[in-house]
């Protein structure tokens, strides 16, 4: 069933809508160059994995696609802001991102800091429109999921662990916790925000999607670690080999290259089993996105 | 009527509840030192003007005080995060805040950046509890108000204007716009989030509170500009004279000291008239807070 599903046309159609909404919502009207910096950070780049997960999860629960565009863009804004701040000199000090100069290189550090801050606020603004088409309980639920995934229990907390882990060795459970917070939480929230677009979802369906999101989130990071040593900067659109250079613990440094690859495949199988266990039917796009995450080469 | 109201016992009682909630909600459990940095940024300092405005506005509309503690703390977290980022070397490069070393001096720049980011996320998390005591439409409305006030149309936008205004002269309308965004928006949102704690509010009451918030927000900044030249660092708990040293346009540099003082008094009168026009009765605390803002010496 899922083998017959072609991801490319599905994602092309959805990407067009995502890019359109992002360009509309991340307005150039923000004053004093802030809008330009925000748009530069968000537009014309990125695989849009998180928005695609939101839309695919919405499809899986047969929710309203139009509704899902708000959380799809909101989660991408959180991701984009985290990259802007993460690239700054006091963090990773990176000058290249998605093949372009990073935001602070292009606009200065102060503007980069503000652009990141404003993108985070805008993410929550998108989730709470003064629009009766989006039920208040859905708005509040979206905000709850996104705030937890972005904050100290999620992305920001994982980055703090990342900061202090440079040059240290971590155990596999410690590395897993860091990645589940730093990257996994937002990927999982993407799936859950998409699922929240259905008026009601049975516990089995929701549990399956959560398990899928958790396995996918970890798989994503394992593959990232693999690509950091096997791909070059041109493929990645960012500096390669940087984890090793910074003596950051990774799945490759911890397990070795082939066992890391095996782990990624095992996590893919886990994600697929979770979808089957969910009992949901229109899950082809979620299946295909999981395969794409694990088998990508950039 | 309002002359008989004693602000001190009112604010003492409310401050105790605010501090208690902040200490509960800004948890030390955030990993890898992040929790310590977040708590350092928020606790044991600050006048808590924004939380007091939320609680006073909630009283004015006879809303439920218990409910107002969430937006009261959320708006303070946004304020606190903005100070952390604003103090960083790439922005104002300030080493002293509330009489203590700034967060990046104490914990390093990377941790300060993350602590600010996590505080913003936590603010929205506080507004969306999984708690039936807070109606979803109230949660969504709070988030909408706070996100707009914190983002590119509000605080972050005002800071971007501030960045490019260093060493330039601004006209009075330009200076007013900058301040209304940078400081006024969050003060106004405080009043509106407090007002949102009542199940329903007539348009006249809401319009009055909005006008009050707008006048108060601007008055706050005019007085800040005055204190920057008249007070010393020990009184302010932060570096004094820094606007002049950085050639930032201020109300004092634009109008002169005495006209700036006259403007502050005129804005106080405006705020008080707006309260009268609101038709709301229990507005003594809002009156007293406006007097405190304008007549403070630190």
C-alpha cells in the first residue's frame, strides 16, 4: 500500500502552500530591517520537514488541511529562530546555513538576536488568530504543545545539555535524552499539532502518532550525526564535520558508523510499526516522510 | 476616593503571590544550568509593574484574581527575557541589572541566550495550562495579546527601531512610536490580559482600560528617560546616564528636562481620565499604579 505512494508530488503540492503562507505571514512590514532579517531566516531554504509532518499528521486523522497551515508554519518559525540563535558567535559561531551566510553575518548580531526573538513570538501569534474558523480549544492546545516542545523541557533544554556536553563523553541514554529534547520534541510536537486538527481522536490513534513522532525524532538526529561525517558541506548546505571538530558526542562517535546506520533503520521500523498500531488509514505520507528522513543524503 | 487608597499594603499582598508563583513556575529542574540562569533572570528583583498591572486590571473588571496570576507571571517572563537579551554584548553590553551582574556575566553568553529563549516559551506555556479552570477562549486570547505585544509589532519591533536610532535624531512622533512598541505594548497588554479575566466586558470599559494602558506605557518611558539623567546607578540598580553616553534619542534630549516632566504629568492625567471614562468602579489600584509610575525616583 505505502509503496505505491509517491512522496514527491504530495510534498511538492504541500510545500507550495507552506512557502506561500510563510511568505505571507512573515511580513516585511516589521520595522527597521527586522522584517528583512526575519524573512531571510525563514524563506527560500530548508526541507520544511516539520511543516510537512504537521500536514501529513492532519491528513492521517482526516483533519482540515487549511487549519493545519498555521501550526505547520508556526513550528517552522520556531525551528528557524533556533537556527538563527544557534549560529551566533556565542553559540556555534557558524557562518554558513542552507548555503547562505548566516543571519548574524548578513544583518549583524543584534538584529539576528531580535529576529530570532520576534520569530518565536510570531509562531505563537500564528496559532491564535482572531478567527472563528479555529476553535479556541484547538488554539490553546496548539500553543501548549509548541510552548512545551520549544522550552526548557524540549528544544531549549536540549541545547543547554548540548552546550555542557562539548568535549565530554555521554552514555547512550544521556545522548538520547539530549537529542529527544533538542530535536525530537519539536518533531513530535509537529505530529501532535497536526493530529490536533481533528475534532476528536481516539487514544489508540493518538498514541500511535506519538510513538511515530518519538521514533522519527530520534532517527532524524542519528542520521544527522551520520551525515556530519559522511557528507560534505555542499550537500549539507552547512559546515560538515563540525561535531567531530568540536568534540561533541554523536551517535557515530558513541556507536561507530555501521551500528549508527543500523540504529537508524531500526528506528524507521519502529516508526512504521507505530503507524500500523495507530489503526489510522491515510498514513502513506507519514510513512514516506519517515523513509525520507532515514534515507536522505543531505 | 482614590486618595484614600493605600498602594503599599495592596501591592505587598499581591507581590507576595506573584513572587511565590514565579518561583514555582520558573523551575530549577530545567537541565544543565538552564534552570539556574532562568531563575536568576527572573527572581529577587524588579518592581513587578507588569504583573501588578495585570492584577489591578483584573480587579477593575471584577475578574477572578487566581486566574490573573498566570498572565501576571507570563508578562513578567517576557519582560525578564527581553532584559537578558538586551544586556548582551551584541546589544547594550550591560554588566549591571537590578544591582546584580547581568545574566551573561554570571552564566556566559550562550546560557543567557538560551535562558531568554526558554523564558519566552515558558511565558506562553503558563498561559495554556491543561486545566479546566481556565477557559480555552481565555487562554487563546491571552496568547494572542502577549504574542502581538512581544513580537515585531511590539517589543521586538521597538527594539529594532531603537538599534538603528542610536546617534540619530528622531522626531517626537518617531520617538513616541518607538517607545509605544518597545515598552508601551507590553504594559498595555498587561492591562488587557487582566481585563480578559472577566467573562465579559462592555466596550466602554475595555476602551477605557486600553487608553489607560497606552498613556501609562508612554508615561513610563518618559519617566525612564528623565531618571536616566537625574538618578544615579545606586538608585536605578543599573547603569545611569547610558542613553546620553550612547547618543540615544530620549524625551529629555528631544524636549528638555522640564518639558519632559510636564509631559509625564500630562500623561498621568490622561491615564486617570481614561479610568474615569471607563465607567469601572474598583480602579483605585490602577490609579495608584499610574501615580507610582510617574512619581517614582528609581
